[in-house]
């Protein structure tokens, strides 16, 4: 991204009580492992506090995508063991969603109650001296009344009925997308292949040319449009989302260039990159970050995009910072990502593990939530594969993008690096600058793609030449 983006920059124009996030589970009755989460904020004067927590450790908003039916599992968690048995119940409570919509100015619809089932009638119990209940399965199924083009919310409340814990209730908003009518790109190992497209050069539709022979699945799961920008508007004194002519054309013609990708199950993500002025993803004040997050939300909603990818490069940060800005920092970058997730909890938030978007832990952590609560994917710089536990606390390995590739310059991961992604339980691999029109496509690029198919999925790459598209604008 770094060198190519610089080359092409010449073309760039100028939630509430405890809202809970739960973890996606398969329909099997497997035991779940609840991941760790920083519970220090739930400890008050030595008392135990009860709260809902998903199997991935998240305690904020969550998303469930399903086809025909799906299951999430959530537990009642205590901040410390309690001397008494703690009992409670989980109920469908539309008032929780009404309050959320009123507070945030949103209009999310409730997922029909008749399509939701809670295992054990929603009853939960934490035994004496334990810290967690058995999981409650929140099962959902598709219905004729569901519009697959928009998200819904399952609003849940938990009331604690006995046991000396401080919190008597907590709420859960589960953002739901019914994808029953959309094909799935999910492959055998669950690893996501993320194609970051340099759209100044290439047509994103070419991602449709790559499939796996045995599974008949598309190789690519997500397509990042690289890149839109953050810019300072001298006239208004505000920051705004801007698009160069190439991104503008793709968005204006989304039915031709973007919808076909989504119709095949791929997600389309907008990249946000600095653009040589005072603004950047790492120097916005809290208020400015909140306002800019709303700008991003508006763009994603207008063009039916599935999320945003932040990259802290090419900003001309000013020192001392002008009004509305702060000294560039990892913490300021984390704030923007957090505010974006707050603004659009049903969308993906992704970061490039580089510069100030590369570390949201330690003294750069936000008080409101650890990074795993608001970062969905952290994508390593080219060839990098170091542990991200301390960089993005709470982000499971399924959200780590390892050993990223750069196809224009031939930075290709080795077979050992790809094996590490698979055996290490990591969830993503990013390729940058896929371009069938480049001279190395039939050599370097194709060999790299074939290796991904073989090592990550035990499959064989098939390139459909009829689905290779040149840049036609």
C-alpha cells in the first residue's frame, strides 16, 4: 500500500447500559470456550458484578450473519466468584432497541420475536464460587417477512433474580443479517482472503475470476476499495470523506462494479487514507472523530458498503495541532475506529497494522473498551506475522490478518508462512494490488494465488478468464 499509494496520490482529490456482544457458534452442541476480557471495569469495592458476555469475550454490540438459521451463545459472567448461587433470565425485550434508536437517532428494526428461540427458556445460573453460567443459545431462523437487504436487531435483556451481585440487569443488542438468498464464500478452514484493490489501476470485478475447483467457492471473501480519503475542508473547517475519480466512478456505478461482488457473497469495504493535508485518521479530537464517523456511516449506507478499513499514511500532520485536532497518536486513531463502530455497529471496522493504526493497547487503549470490542480485523503489513495480542487486546486470532502480500512488487508469502496462518488458527490473509493486466499476473500473482488455494484450503485454483475485467473507465 505504501509505495503504490504514494505513486497514485498524485491522482487523489482534493451504546447505554452494558450492551453485550455474543459469539457466533455453529449449530453443533459443542462446548464453548469463553475468551478472556478485561473485567477490571466491572469491579467496584470488591463486589461481584454480573454481566452478559459472548463466547468470544465481547461485551458490546455483536453481529450475526446466517443463512436459513444460525446460533449465538452467550453466558452470564461474574467479575469474581460469588458466595451465593446467582440466577436470572434472558428475555426478548424490544424496549431495549427502542431506547437505543432514540439515543442514537437510528431506525433499526427488531428481528421478529417468533423467529428467535432461547435455549432453556432463557434461564441462567452461576453456581456458588463459579464465575460463569452455562451458555444460552440464541437461535434464529429465516422467515418470509425478513428483508435480506437490511440489518435487524434481536434486543435482549437479562434480569438477575437472586444472588448478591451489584448489577441487576444488562442488555444485549444482536445485529442480524439474513443472508439466506446470498451465496456464501465461506471455505473449509474459515480463513478469509481479503483483496485490497488498487482501483486506480484495476477493476474490482476481476475478483470474480478466482474460484476453487473442488469446493466451487470464490477465493476472495472481501474486497477493499483502495482508497478514499480523509480531507480537511477549508470552507467549512470540518473533515470529510473524499473520493478520487476512480473511487467516485465505482461508487456512482455500484450496480455495475460492486453489487455483482456482493451478490456472490463478497463484502465490499471502503478504505480511508490520509491525503496530504492537516487531517488524518490519527489526529482527530474526540468530537471531530465522532463527527467524522457519522460521515463514514453516511457513505457506507448510501453505497451499501459493508465496512471501512483505516490506514494511517500520507497525512501532513501539523505541529502544534490546529483547532479540532490533536497531536497524532495511536490513541486518537483508536478513538476514530471506536466511534465508527459506535456509529455503525452492523458494519465491519478494519485497520492496517502499520503506523498509528498498528497498536491500540497499553497506554494507547481507550477507557471505554479494549480493541477487540471495536476492531473486527487487524491486517498486518506485508510479510509481517508477529503476535497481535498486546497490540489489539481482546481481538481473537480469527481477526488477525497475517503475512499480507503485495502483488505489484512481488512480496509473496512463503509456503511456511501460509502454513502458519492455517496451523496457528489465524483468520485472514490480505493480498494487495491483484491486477490481471499487470505483466506478472501469469507468473508471480498466479503462483501466489495457487499456493493460497493449496495450502489454506487443500484445493486447486481455477481462473475463469471470462471474468477478468480491464479498467473500462
